């Protein structure tokens, strides 16, 4: 009996040890995912207009081009990829190529990407007039070419969806009309705010139409407070003068710190949106589109 009890005690100790190791491994994996998941944090938020034009170099410190534009999806609040003009650099002819923002590393104001002339020559080219290049299929091709995986628009099988919900070039959004559900213009897009490291669009800054009598104030909205209009040339929202009047706002000459988490939370709370930087899911408004929920991509364990 004593031998049996001793064996049982040893087995119980082993079980506890194994369970503890399992929990420790799970904690380690969780911490690792949390540490590497910059997509779920609010980082340095900049104006898209100031990111456009930034210099891009390779790891040999050779200038390979500059940011020509950013392709964004407002429904999911994401930067899908960047458009980099490489014409005239490294002997490469006049062309624009698509590079995922996740392929960049930052050194001060410089952006770096692990590439060379030969790789650039074969990179997926971007042509503004080709609407197929605003599709998940093309975006997946760009990611794969630069060795980036786990795209948020792909399912567990790595297959892409049919289309993005509200996709634009950031430069095209500047000055775009925003209309209410009655197709009356109520504002213009003033700026698209971008967290480049996370590949996120935390806000769209709008300038109300003079008819709303909101002085010279600007308003920051979660990107999914705006949906694509049927004409493809404007945006739609269910906001009105009364809703905007009480919303967080600022002067055209005194912009807030958009990287301030408390300010960001106030904006998202006012418009009833779930902040992605709280680990939730960003949900579109559904004004003109069927509501979809975007989940974070699965990341492999280190």
C-alpha cells in the first residue's frame, strides 16, 4: 500500500509539473504574440499627406524611391499596401510598385525595405487606372512577393475575399465629398491619419460644410463611420449637424496629438465604435454595405 501511495504521489507531481509547463508555454506564446502584434496598439499617428513623399532606402542604404501613395480600406481601417515610385533610382525605369507596409522598417523619417534592383524590377507594378489592383487578389500577390504572410483579409486557407469594402488611394480621398443618407453634402475629407507601423487608419479628419455652421472646426472620425457611396466618388455617413456639433473637435490651426490613446478612445466612444487598439474588432457602419467583422490574422508561434 505504501509503495502504491508513493507511486501515485510521484505521478501526481509529474502531472502538476507537466500542466505547469503547459501553462508557462501558453503564457510565453501569448506574451510573444502580444509583443509582436503592433497592429493592436496605437502607435505614432501621422498625416497621410506627410507620409507620401517620404524616402525609401534598402538595407544597403541605397535610395530606391519614395512613397507615392497609400492604398487604404476605410471599412476595416487598414493600410493595404504602399505605392512606391522607383523611377530613376538604381537604374530602374519609370515605374511604381506596390510594397506592403509590413515590409518596412523605420529609421527616423527614413523607411527601409529589404530589396535590391533585381527584386524591384520584378515587383508587382501599380497602375492608377487598373481597378483590379485595388482587390484582395492583387494585395495577396504583393504580400507574397515581399515575403509577408497572415494578411487580415485572407481566411485560414490563405484564400482572399472578393473585394474590399471601401478601398481608395489616400491621395484620392483628400477633398472627397461626404454626403448624408439624403445625398446632401455635409463635409469634405481633410486628411487621412495613418499609423504606418501597424498598417492602420485610426481616423479620417473631416471639414464640415459651411451650411452646418460649425465654424472652422475639424472632426476626427473612426474610418468605418464612413461608407462608400454608390457613385464611387464620394463617401456617405449617417451623421448630421446635431451629432457633429457635440463631437470631439479641434481648430484647423491647433491639431491634437492623434497618438494620445485617451483622446482616441474618446473619439471612438463618441461614435460607438470598438477601438482596434483595445484588442477588439473594427466593425463597419453598414450604412451602404453589409456589415462585416475583420479578425486579426493568425500568427505562427516563434
